[in-house]
C-alpha cells in the first residue's frame, strides 16, 4: 500500500480551484424557487474527511422549514403535473447536458465532501447523469394499457398518474447519483419534491439544485432542505397528509423507523436499504476476471457502497490462488485524499465508521480469522483505514452478518455448490450478489437460487440507469432506474367505459 500517491502521478487540484468550486455552492435552503435562510441562524459545517478541514457552513433547517418546503411542493404540483411529458423530458435533457459540461466541478465537490477517490467521483457523475438522460427518455413513454373487458361490454383502460409531492431522503455515499436516481423519475412523471441530503454531504445536492434551476425547473418543483437534525425535520413531513410518497435510501434501521412514521398515512414507499452482498468464486471460474471483479465489487468507494461485496465464498480448489492474487492487488493500492487523482482508497466518511470497521476486524480475528493484509486505522489527518484481507473467517463472525461499509475483504472457503448457496442466502439482506463461474448452467442456477434483487455473473459492477435497482428481504421495497423506476412515482387509475 502506498501512502500520499500524488508524488508520482497527475497533480491534485490547487487551492484556487477548490475555492472556486466551493464558491459556486449555494449555502441556503431552496424553497419555492428562493434560496433562503433557515428558521434559525445555526449553521451546519461540512468537512473534508480526507483532512478533517472545514469546507463550508450552510443553513441548518428546522421542522418549520421542512413544512414550508412541503407547502411549496404541494402548491407547485398541479401546474407541473399538467405540463406535457415532452416539456418535462426536455428539462431533464437540459439538466443532463449541463451536468456533463460541469462534470469536473461536481466530481471535485463529491471528492471533497465525501472523500471519494476523484476518478470514482468522475464515474459517479457519469452514472448520475445517466439517470437524467434515461428518465428524460422515459418521460415520454409512460404508457398505460387498454382493451375490451372480458364480457365485451365496455373498454377498460389503465392510466398512470403522478402520485404528487414526494419526500426524497438520500445517503452520503453517492451524493449525486442518489439525488438524480430519485429526482429524475419524480420530475419525469410529473411529481414535485422536497429533497433532503445526508448531513455529511449536502453540498453536492445544493449545487445540483442550482443546476436544475438553470435548466428551467419552475419554482417549488424541487425544494432542498439541509439539516443536522434529520429525525426532527423528517418526521413532520412524513406525517403530513399532503405528502404522497417517501423515497428513502439509507440504512435498514433508519428505513424501518421511517416506515413506522409512514404507516398512519399509508404513504407510498420506496426503500433502498442496506446490503450484505455475497461474492462466490467457483473452481471453474476465470480467476483473472474474478480478481478484477472482486476488487471492483469490494473496494469501489472504499467499500462504502450498498452493493459492496461483503462476504467472499471461494471454492477450495482456487482459494489459495485467489487469496494470493487479491493480496498482491491490495498491496498496489494508493491510499490518499479523495481529491487526488491517483488515489485508489480514500478515507471513510467519519470516525464512527473507522471504529465500526475496526471493531468488526478485531472481533473476526478474536474468533479465529487470519489477518492476511492490513494495518488498521491510519494515523494522522483524516479518517483512513488500511485495506484489509481476512481468511479463515468463522461462519458466525459479526463481519459476515453486518454491513461492513469499509475496505475489508473477508474470505470463507467452501466445498460444494449447495453449501455456497446456503451461505450466500444466510442473511436478512438481499440487495446485490456476485458469482464467478465459466459453467453457463451453474451461472443460471446462481441467478435462480440466490435471494437478491440484483446479481452479477462474471462481473463486479452491475448498476445501470436502465436496470431496476433494489433489494429483496430487508434490503428494501421498490425499484429505482429502469422502466420500473418511473412507475414508482405513479399511481394507476382503471376506468371502464361502457359500450351502452
Ligand atoms: P442513514 O440511514 O444514517 O442516513 C440516510 C439518510 O437518512 C440521511 O439523509 C440521514 O440524514 C437520514 N436520517 C438518518 N437518521 C434519520 C432519522 N432518525 N430520521 C430521519 N432521517 C434520518 O444511512 P447512511 O449512513 O447515510 O448511508 C449508508 C447506508 O445507506 C448503508 O446502509 C447503505 O447500504 C445504504 N445505501 C443503500 C443504497 C440502496 O440503494 N439500497 C444505496 C446507498 C446506500
């Protein structure tokens, strides 16, 4: 592992460049087309996890601001929902083009506030932009169906209508992509929105909201609330009868709490929650492809992805070779600031994350796991954790149960295919899964038998704006992306027109 990679590659951004990107970020909340102060003068300080340094202070909203934002979204809904699909499509297309023009600014901002390695931040911007393009295309293809009723006495028709004002709550690990994955289908279908980014990474959403304004979003259609008190601000919005839908991405624990708050109003819900993805490598796998896939599925975003491979199940025949190659790859990693274009492994989001990852590793080692690579928390500035490889991990270890959300690759060896499937499914989660095999029939058996909403066969990257993203079991409800993603923001109306 190499520390501070800048010495040998392209250089990190200058202070002037950083200052100019930060200067473009609005520092207030957005309600009804106006950037305004929050109800109190309190500020929320956003810091760079790579250095711990303060980036910006922004308005810190209270419950009354959240309700004002919902009022704006409610007032804007009738007019926005009546706009033509083509108009809504064109607006999203303009936003897509503007985002691509400013991709480097957004990538730098993500790298600054999240610590995401810059090259990956660039990929996130592309991925985020893809949702704008995809839903711009879907906006004009939101069809229903029609036909004769079975008795032949009338015409049945099924039409989709936008649900209404939506509350969109996003996590810190993909600050731009999670915003576009929700906002684009909401706007495409004719819904209005209040969006609340995570308190660690509000800057990207604030800058993106100003881009949406520039693209022509009418006042009140998108409102942004930033707060250090998400529970106090969210609950009154969720309990307000004017709200028609909650779309949440975050941890399963928070998701459950919000579902309880949503129950009295029987609110429409989309829940993208935690994951505990298995990664299976069979004896017949192409080992080169499996190693590349493992590095992507595990270390993307420094392991802080809901689709991150959390548990590696490797068949005995290839286990030794797989471990040796993984350790060699990890040893080549450059660990450094998110803004550094040479960084492979950035910081974790905060000290709590460092402590959690450390606890899981210590527990696994205490239970008998072997530490093949890794040196623990990295001393000095920022919340860095050394990439880690563990073998001989006992099947009951907490690290195989809990979402790690860090750069740790735990390996368990298995003998039989059925055993691998049983291990893979032994979790309350069911978001993503990965399997590597050159046997086509076995690949299909994995697709059919693994309990997950998404599975990659011979690939470590599966997310795509054109595909339905979402989980089985306690990983969530509903889908984002694909043709399914826009349907989540609509409700059906069936009508029967009698022939008589
Ligand atoms: P989190 O649940 O702590 O926070 C998510 C959002 O909920 C943030 O906006 C936060 O401000 C808000 N929030 C937190 N507590 C709240 C409360 N009591 N009331 C109302 N709102 C509250 O999750 P996180 O740490 O930001 O994100 C990491 C988690 O997100 C991981 O579990 C990860 O798997 C999950 N995630 C899931 C997906 C997916 O699509 N399934 C994608 C990315 C991240």
